[in-house]
């Protein structure tokens, strides 16, 4: 779908703050509040806006450890890849999962309460999965930026 300047203005605004009022959005998109709501509804219906979420502080909810994990599968077969993608989607500790090129097959961002919790996760998620050849863990020392906002240009 082609995006016009008003769509781009709306998307840029709601990516930063999806709690803006219709009036605030109207001022940014140079449309009426009703027109903004109609456009947002269309952008959601057409899948341009996938979800409206809040970014939660991991520490505030007891998730003090974040790790980035590179995963290598035993073989690159469609059924193995599909099975692992499903496992990622169905595992709540996996915050982000990417199927990637390069030295690893997948890159995961995983959250844990502490290192003991992460170790239990690795036993359950990696060691019990015969399709995984190996994985490398990088512990996040500091979350510098968190968000999902894409730069949008017209």
C-alpha cells in the first residue's frame, strides 16, 4: 500500500507515543481528528500497524537479565526451521527472534529473572532440542535503547 504524507506523519507519531489524542494527531498530520482515526483504523486493518504495545521496564517486573543468543541448527531443513520458529513464538522468555544469515541461523533476545533462571531456560529450550547444534550467549550489560520505531520517509 502506498503511504502519503498524512499516513507517514501518523505512523511517525504513534510509533513514539500511541497514547496521543485525536486532536494531537490531527495537528501533526494536518487532518481532522476523525480523518486521523479513520486512517489509523485502515493502517491497522491493512497490517501496516501490527500492534499497539507498551514498553515495560524489565527490572520493574523482576526480569533483571537480558541475553542475546546466537543459535545454530543441526541441519537447515524447512521442517527443522519451521519447528524452531514455532518454538520461538511459543516461548515467553524469547522477546525477539530473528531468522538470520551468517554464522548463526537465529538470533534471539531472551529475558530471565537471574542467571540461574537463564540456565534453567537453556536446559529446557536448547539442550532438550535435538535440532540445535549449538548456541552462544551474550549477556546484556546495559540496555541503551529499547523500541520498535522505524524511520519512515516519504
